């Protein structure tokens, strides 16, 4: 049997030595599949009434939806569904490039070559002689090179998309500020800032006396508190978006148990007191995690 030739770098990880998806012999099949999808899209764009009508604008909200479906599949660790969702997003990316080609702007080859050039340029520790032995150095170099690309006319935070969800945007703002050297030195300092913001929010909220609260100022202080918590999460190595989503899913699971358990006893939630619902809630907390079933 001829020895296997692996995709560059795979041999460095002994756990991947027997993975048939990572041998170089798979590359022709990968390229053929990519070309097949291009051919399918070309025909759909030419012959299908729906595909012929699509524009960059009409596809935008669909792409956002498909991206969230990828996120859901990852959170469920559902690899079969992830394969399907990646295909949907891949189609959208090719569709955008096809529409741009129709406008004479660029095609998918231009997109991929530009991405390759960007990756090579921003990894001088791989493709050049720059030394970067840890992740923090790589991130710092990445942000510095991005600034250099954009020139001095644009600021450090100009690359943060305005339409990002606020929690994700806070993470990106802080990461970019850190790349420019503007950051706390010790986690203890960040935790002290969280406590400071919590106290300031408590003062503005009048410690629960809503009738004495200035709503606008309280909202400002609450935003400061959230921003400081995101900052501390970064120092603690916690992704706040993922942490919050885990809590969302945990709450949903427990509330669904509450509904099911009450119904099994011929009880309606509307007829239960908070204390009675809390009994079911405590039962839910003792249940083993259940795998999520997609509707």
C-alpha cells in the first residue's frame, strides 16, 4: 500500500494521522465539489425564477438567518446539521460573488485570492521572519497590520461593524483596544471596575426604588456595568456571548420541564402560585441535561 500524503501540517498532530478526510488525495474531490456548486449556481441563476430575482440586498437577511443556524448547530454539537448549514452559507457566499461578477466588480477567484493574500500578509510569523511564539503576540501583530493596511486616516475601532449585536460589539471593541495597547494590566483591576460600576448603577437605580430612578441615567450605568462585565469575562477567558446563550438554553430547558410536569399533574401554570411553580423549578434543576431536539 502506498504511503498516505497528508495536507500540510496534519502530520504535526498524531491524532489526525488516520483521518482520511485530511489526506492530500482528497483535494481533487474538494475542488471538484466546489466547481460543481459553482455550476449548479450558474444554472439556477440563469433558469430559476427565484434565483434570477435575487440581489445583494434580498439575500442579506437570509444570510444572517443561515449564520445563526450555523451557530445553533455548533451549540448543539450537531455535526450532521452543521454540514448542511455550512453548505447553505457557502451557497450564499458564491451567490454574492456571482452577483458582483454580473456587475463587473469581481468574481469568486478574486475573493479567494484576496483572502489568501490577506492571510499571508497578516501571518508574517509563518510566511516571513517575524517572531510570534504565543497567541497574544499573534493577535497584537494582526491588529497592527490591519491598522497599517487602512492607514492613519482610520481609527483603531473603525473596523468594528456597526450592525453587530451589542454584546459581540463590546467584545470586539475591547479586543481592538487591547491590540492598540489600551487595556488593563491585571484582572483584579477589571474586577474592581465591575464593583465600581455595580455600585454606580445601584446608586442611580436608587437601590430598587423605581419611583426615584432617572431611567436614562440608570440605563447608562447599566450599560457601563455590562461593558465592564464583558471586559472581565475577556480577562477570565470566558466568551460572554456563549456564556449567556448557555444560560438562555438552561432556562428554556427548566421552564419546559416546569410546563410538562405541571401538565402531567393536570395543573395550569396560570393557576399556580409562585411557590408552587418553584417546586417544579427545583425539580428541573436536578434533572440531567437533555439533548436539544431541533424543530
